[in-house]
C-alpha cells in the first residue's frame, strides 16, 4: 500500500464517522430546526472528504473531476435545500413563513 492509499482510507473513514455522528444527532434532536443543523456535515463536509479520498486514489483522472463537480453542486444546492426545508416547516407550523405572534404585535412567534 502506498502512502496515498493509506491517507485516502483514513479520510474516507473520517467521512463515515462524520456521517454516523450526524445521523445520531438527527435522531436525537426533537424538532426540524435542530435536526437541520446536523445535516450540514452529511451534505457538505463528508462529500468533500470523499472527494479528497478519490483525488488521493485516482490522481488527475476523469473520476476526480466528476467527483469535484458533484461536490460543487452539493455545495451550492445544500444550503438552498436546507433553507427551503426550514421555510416549509415554518409554513406548515404557522401558516405563513413570516407570521407574527398576535399576543405581542411586531414580535415574531417562537
């Protein structure tokens, strides 16, 4: 085994540990607003580590470019999807994403 292969395996194992820890966080948290915070490592950090592992293993092959392109798409799409998810949850809970509390005018609910 080469040094690149050993480092790639270590980075890949780190990505798996991050996904497992984040999955436990999603299971433990009570509401959607808390759970969304644990999705970021799964949707952004772990794919970057996998891309690093692919780069170490494959070098400058076509698979490396495709992997980094996919990571770039994830980096753009993940925050947008997280925002849309939280906004949809707020609309489902309160009827409107910018609904205010009737008890105290001008103060958002929550």
